[in-house]
C-alpha cells in the first residue's frame, strides 16, 4: 500500500495554522474554535497513521468533551476587551526567540535522527488494542479511573457553590 | 489473581476508604466529621500491616505493571507514615478555618495511593498514571482553602508549573518508548544498552526526563514554584506537599536512573551535578533572606533536595548501592523532621493568631515551651547537629558522595549545610532570645490531641532515627540491593 | 509513505508552539488550552512511534495515548475548576496578576 | 569499672532531665541539690576509675551498635585509658568545684534551675566526649558541648551582647566543625571504620596525602573548639556568660577538647610531618598573639580569656613538636589554675557588684583576702613561678621545643611566657593593689560567701602542688610514666635531665620572675609617682626625675610600640578582619540570596520561562560537553 505524503502535509499545515491561530486570537471564543479545528486536524493525522480507534477517541474526547468544557468555562466568566498587551504577557517577546531557536534545533535533531523504523504500518487492529488496554495495562487503567475521580472531585470542590449547612 | 490482589491490597484499602469518606461526608453534621481523619488513619495503619506482611514476597504483577519487593515495601511504609502524620496535623486546623471536609482526607489518601503506585511501578505508563494521580491531588490540596486568595494562588501556580513539567516528562517518556518500542523499565534499559538507539535523540529524551524529575522534587532551576506553593497552601497540606511528592518522585527517580538509564549515566550525571549545586546554593541562600517561616522552610526543603541529588550523583558514578541507600535513609529522616517543623507552625497557628512570620516567633519559647523545644529539635536536625537524625542522614549521604570520588561535592554540601545553620539557628534565637514587641493573640480551644500525637510521632522519629538508626539503614540497604540486584 | 521523521517534526513543532503559548498568554483558560495542545503534540509522536517502530508488542504507543487522553480530561477539569474558583474570588482570570507571594 | 564508667556520664544526664523538667515548678531555689549531688557522685566515681587505671586496668567496651548496616558500622562504646583518666581528673574536679561555686554565684538568678540543668547537660556531654571510643561519637559530643556552651554563653539572653556572643560562638564553631566533620567522613571513607583502635591500627596504611588531609581537617576542628588563631574570636566574647561557665567551659574543659582530640589522634598526626609543623606553628603564633592582646585589655575576664587562648596555643605548640605528654601535662595544670583564676575573678566581680573593668578596681587586697591569696597562687602558677604547677608544665614544653630543634618557636614561646607573667600581675596589681578607684563600689566590697571561697581554696591546692606531684623530677615525673602507654608509638626516646635542661629551666623561671617584677614596676610603683609623689614631695620628685627620664625612653622605644602593636592586633585583626570575615560571610550569602530574589517574582509565567531556560541550559551544556 503506497501513500502519498501530500495529505500529510495538508493536514499538518492545518494543525500548525490552527494552533498558532488559537494562541493569536484575542477573543477567547475564537481561540476555542481554533482549538477544536486543530484537534479535528490531529484526528486526521491519526487516521493517516493507521490509528482509527485513536482518531475516534480524539474526536470524542478533545473535540467534544474538553472543548465543551473550555467553552463553558469561557461563558461562565466575563472577559475584558483591550489592546494586545492585555492578553499577551510582555515576556512573550523575550521568550519568542528562545522558543523558536530551541524548537528549530530540537526539531532538526529529533527529526533527522536515524530511527530504526520499519517500512510498513504497524499499528495493530482494534481487537489487539482492546486486549492491550484491558488486559496488559489493566492496572494503570484502573488507576486512571482514580485520576478522573479526583478530577471530578476537584472540580466540585473548587467550583461548586458552597451549600450552607 | 490472588497474588495480584495481595500486591495492591494497601492501595485498595486506601482507595476504598477514600470513597467511603467521600460518600458519608455529606451525611454527617459539621461536628461529626472529626472522626473522618481517624477513618483515614485506620486505613493507613491497616495498609502498613498488609504491606509489612508481604515484605518477603518478590514478584511482579498485572502484566509487569508493578512489582512488589523490599524497595517498594520501604517506600510504601514511609509514605503511609507520612500520610498518617499529615492527617493528624490537619484536623484542628481545617476545623478552625471552616474547611473540615472529607474531601481533604480523600485527597491525601489518593495522593498517597498515587505515590505508592509510582514507587511500585516498573512501567512508564503505570508510573505516568501514578504521577498524575499524585499531581492532580496535590494541586487540589494546595488550593484547598478556596476562599483564601493565597491558597488559590498556590493551587494555580502548582497546577500551571506542574503541568508544564509533566509535559517535559511525558515528552521524554514518549521518545524513550518510541525509540525502544517498550514501556517496561528493564526492557527499555536492555534496548538502550544494546546500542540500537540514536544518541542525540536519546540524550534529549533523558534531559527532558531529568528536567521533569527536577521539577517534581523541586530542584533548581525548576524549583520556583515550591516556596510559593508551600507558603500559600494550608499549612498542614504544605507539610504533606513538601515531603510526600518528593519521596514518591525519588522512589521512581532511583528506579529509572538505575534500571532504565543506568548505562547512560554519562548523559545525566553532569546535569544532575549542576542541578544539585544550583539547588543547594539557591535553597540555602534564599532561605537566609526569608522572613516568612513557611517560605523559609520551602527554600530549606529545596536545599535538602540539593543534598539528595548528591546521592544521585554518588550512585550514578559508582553504580554501587551506597548512594541509593543514603537517599532512602535521608528521605525517611527528612520526612519526620520536615513534617515536624511544619507541624509546629500548624500548632502555633491553631493556638494563636499566627501569621507564619519570623518576628512572631519571638517569645514562643516562653509561651509554648513544649512546642518551642521540639521546634528546636527539628531545627537542629535540619541543620544536621548530632545526635539528631538529620546528622546521621547527612553523614551517611556525604560519606557516600566522598566514597564515589566526589569529595569536592561533599565539601560543597557540608559548606552549604554550614550556611543553612544561619537560618535554622535564627528560628531558635527568635524563639528563646527575643522578647516579643506584641504578644500573639490566643485562640480559644485551639489545642488538639491529634496534632499533639502527630508532633509526637515526628519527634520520636527524629530522636529514634538519630539514636537507633541501624534498622532503618539496613532496611534501606536491603531495599536497594534488591532493586539493583547487586 | 510519509516517513516517521515528518510526524516527529510536526509533534515537536506543536510542542514548542504550545510551550510558547503557555508563557505568552495571560489568561488562565488560554494556558489550559495550550497544555491540551502540548499533550496532543506528545500524542502525535506516540502514535507515530507506535506505527513505525518495530516492537515485540505493537500498539503500546496507542495505549499510552489513551492514558494521555484520560489525563488531559482530568487536567482540564481541575484547571478550569481552579479558574472558576479564582474568578469567583477576584473577577479576573489573568495569571500574572497573582503575585501575592514572591521572593 | 563498667558500672562506674557508665554512671559517670549518666548521673549528670539524669539530673539534667529531672532538673530541667521539674526545676521551674518544684525545685526553684533548691534546684542545685540534685545537680551538685550528681556531679559529686561522678567525681567520686572518676577518682575510683583513675585509681583503677593507675593500677593498670583499662576498659574498652562496646555498649551497643549505633549504626550497623552492611559496610557502615559505628558503635557506641566507652574507652578508658590513661589519657581518658587524665581528662577525667580535670573535668570532674573542676566541674564539681564550679557546681559548688555556682550555688553562691547564681543565687537569686531567675534562671537558677535552668543554669544547673545546662551545667549538668554540659558535664554529661563532656564526660561522653572523653569516654567515647570512636570518632563519630567524639564528633557527636563535640557538637553537644558546643551546644551547651552557646546555651550558657547566651544565658542572660535579654542582654543583647550575650545573645550575640552565643550566636557568634555558634557561627565560628561551625567553621571548625565543618572541617572536623569532613575529616571524620574522610577517615570513614578511607578506612571504613571510625573506632579509635581500628583507625590507629591502620594509620600507617593511609597514603601521605590523604593522611595530611585528614589530620589538617581534624585540626581545623580543634582550632575552632580550642579557640586558636584565626578562629579564636568567639572565646573573648564568650565571657558574656556567667563567670562559673567561663571557668568550667571556656577555661578548664571544653576548650581543651581540641587538645584532647589531637592527642587522642596522635598516631595519625605523628605520621604527617606537615600537619605537625602546622599545629606547632598555629599554636606558637596563637600563644604570642593572644598574650600580646592580653597586655592591654581592661576587662578582667577578657584578660583571662586571651590568656586562655594563649595557653592553649602553648599546648598545641607542644603537641606539634611531639611533646605529647608535656602538652597534656600543661592541659591538666592549666585546667586547675585557670579554673581557679576565673572563679577568683568571679569572686572579685561578685564583691564589686558586677564591675568587670579593672580601671575601676584597685586596693581590694585587704577587703577580700581569701580571693586575693588564691588569685596570687593561680597567677604565680601561670606565670611559671618555681615550684608551682605552671612552672613544671610550661618548662617541660619549652624544654622540648628547644631540644626538638625548634629554636625559633622557643624564642617566641619564651617571649610569651614573659608576657604571661607581665599581664597576669598587671591584672593583680590593678585589681588588688594601689588605691581604690571607685570608692562607692569599694565601700560595698565584701568577701564572697563560704560556698564560693571554699572551691577557690580547694582548687588552689592542685594549682600549687600538681606540678610537683606529677612533673617532678622534670622529664621523668609521674605523668610521663603514666601516659607513656598511650603514646608508646609516637614518643621519642627519653632523655635525661642534664645541664642544658637545667639551664633552660632556670632561664624560663627567671623570665617569669622578671615579668612579674616589670609589672610591679609599671603598675605599682610608677602610677603613684606622678600623682602622689609628684604632688607632695617635690624634691624627691626631682631626684627621681633622671630615672623617670630613663623610663620615658624605655616607654617610648619599647613599651609604647608594643602596646600600640597589641592594641592594633586586637582592634584590627580581631575586630575588623576576623569578625569582619564571619559577619561578611553571612552578608555574602545573604547578598547571593538577594541576587536570586528577582527570579522569584511571583509571576507564574516567568517561572515557566525560568524552567524552560533551565531545560535549554541543560541541553546546551550537553551538546557543548559532547562536541
């Protein structure tokens, strides 16, 4: 099976543009929408990587759940309007060159290293995934449920209005 | 199956109790919640027993997600003792601030569970999940007094910096997994030793990992969050946060750096040396200029991390078990003396309108002779004055460093502990030798048996580990010899 | 077929974009969104590695990704919870205005 | 023997716990009963132990294994040999007397119970220090006696100077303990053990470089604890503590710990000629340095403090040239007579209601007769008056320094002993002779109660006689044969007392007497001349003029420069340089701390940036190192 690299370039360009847009928008709601777009595009990357299950989960978790959570939080709070510096930290100018240089250097090093990669796609079928997730990694999976429990508890603890007793 | 259940029995006890606490908490009247801490303590005590009874067992379970051995037993018991002390210190303080909720104890139990999972993990994914369980619970503990701006600030800062660091760690783990195709510590180690991994990418992954660990243990330059978080968090929570996560992180750090990256010490040794020197320098000097005691203790705990990293250097250089055993023992001692020092601040905050500043320590020696006396003990132990436990721990640790051929590092370590004497001593001087300009205002009914018991445990720990340290030192040596197979 | 290195480059670039966003934006909700972005970057690298690197047990990277999913949901919940609590207290969401403790 | 050995430290410890816990509420002004009884019992037991050792019985007893884990073994154990016995003699006797004396001296103090509790804690620690059988235990109690010392220096802590002096002692001692601690770690890492016998057994196996490092580090500890140059600054300040404390801790016992430690480690020091020379050099220099400062001090206790520093320098000089026995002999003698002198000075201060400045004293000779005469005995002993304790011990040191070929040290030492005699008698003449300068205080002056003067008399006996008892005949006295087993391997051949030695002895005796006479001349005869004689006997004044003129030259050419130099040393070196260094290092680290403060701005995003930069630095460092 021979894939053309063109779809990858299109999708990854979309990912990067949406990511930058997300950071750039002053209006939070636009940022959130860019984020949704970005996550959708990433789901596309997963499909290219032969990981449909992950792509599906990506759509469900990021595009649906987390984005809605973020949008709710945005709507629960009021936001100010103003010039650029009200939204961007002044140090962002200082950090930019560092991030760019480090990003380029690390990208170059990590993306030119000689990995011992195979020629064919290796991601297993979904049944195998299920076996891995619920058998081999059953213990961390259970612990993950505790992580989510703590998160729910934390959200309630911090955000819920106190019942007067 | 049965063995697997035995392996996670202590964790199950804690989680089960935490859920019970969460369920019955809303049903209880405000005054009836006192007993909840004892429920948690009971769970910890039974967990200690169940850990103790399987101490001779050695096996891995859940498809090599976790392993049970002496090393894990050592850390589990230590973490459980820390959790018990944390719950004992908290009860009255929370009640006085109107935040006595079952959630707090549940969070402590979850944090402890996360740390125990970390200590037992021999797999990147298990480690990661355990780490995040610990991390999320600690963010919430730091921000537990949600009506106090400082507490929220602490929670927020901890959350933002902690997530940033978790990402470094995750990035490093992703690459380690990617290049070796495995998530198991030993398998990764084998592949790396086989030399089939591109060197530069491996180095980046390792340094990302070092940075992530550096954050979790509060080593410079990844330490800035620590003083702010300890200062802002509720004082009993700060005691727990300054001790527990460090123990849990070091438990994994030692495993990762010996089992997985033992052959790559050439890459991580220099960064760790640099970090340990910077950490000792920043911890000791910045503690010197603090007027807020919680903040001072925060910087002092950073300095102690610097010493602990010296132990990492020692075992990284020689590969012998001396350095690891020294770290284990030091952590045990550190747990008692730091919990104790914070505990005295809790005591004072309960009994008076105490704002944690150094000036308010004036005259404490006269008004609260017992609290002042044990605070003196903890300060002496933190300084490393014999015959307290802090002395034995430091001696053992520095001896391991000299043994590894890093005499100059040991000299630096001793030098910084001399510097640290300045600010620990100052607390004693203020307590006994200065008379207050204004007396602290008393709070009625601020005394608590729970708190006194917690302080008693810490005091006993510092004294016993100072006078009779050999059982714990042998346990530590036994533990690391098992995990290393030396 | 697109080589592994391309995916890794994308992941690394995205990681650093997210890192810059965390350091640049003042709003805490933006900071949380940037954290999610960085987690996604790591996920891409994990799935890519899983697809390209031979392993005795293929698919571990994908499994890892599921754990990161769970975690990002939890982080979002806790982070936004803190954001709401902060908002209740101060009617502001700027992270950098919180500097009550320093030095 | 075992029972006695364990009871000696345990009795004061028990008494410390009981008095400390119950003293405030129940014992109050009766707080001294138990502590004094405990120390008395310890004294009796010590005497018993000494007699046993005299009979040739020694003890080496592992009580329990303190740290036993794999390769890391340290025992808690007691070792009693001749060296321990000698230390016990001083510690228990002076300790007992000081306890008795304190009953009177501290009477009515609000912290009465606290004082006795601390003293008992100190006695426990000091006993354990000399009884310990390994370096780690030695280090533990080394710190413990230090701790008691700070507690007692700062005993009157509402006085700011007392609290500061305690802090200063603590800080300066940290420097010494820093070296000592490293030395102990180095011994452990090199030999894998810390037990005296095991370490000394392998002393020869250690490489020269390591051995020199170990011994120098240990010596740094001794320099701190025994107040040698340049770490001597805390001792004069320590005089802020109550006088019994100065006597017990800062003259007779704790400050000797350094000397004891070096003597105890003689097999190690002996192997390193470099260290030995440095020990001798530091000792000699401190001796003359501190003595010259003592010449111009006006505070009665400060004179004695600098004198202590100087005498400790003598002991180190002796150890450094290999005169182990002479050094310890001087330690014993000095312990008795300096303890006596401090107690006596306390009696003077007591008599004058707290006055310490000698310029406000004078003429007390007939008011406080017992104090005066005991003071004279102590002063004669330290000045090396023939027949008294200091004469034999100091002479033994001088003789061995000279015979060892260190003539340059000998010259310095003999000059020092001249100065010693001079400043001691300057002190006596200013305090007890002449006219009272402060009539009000003089009017109230009275002899101390019996509980205070009895210890003076008791201590005067060994001050006078111990030299004869232990050190006669010179070079072959009882102490030489007694201590020989301890220093068997490091001691040179015995030499016979010949003409040269006799000459040296006579010379040093002469020097001491000349010093006394010089002080007599300057402080008793001369000060009266211009004031009294000058006014009333014009003729006689003129007759004396010529002589006076000679004195002027003498003053202008010798005394004044020396005096100026001494004052300069004290003002400049002590107060500016060394104090400056101690305070400066604190300021330095504080400054470094302030330097880092802006990095902790409280803004979370700048924290993120710092972390990010830290990561980049680590990465960059990796690349630079691997390129």
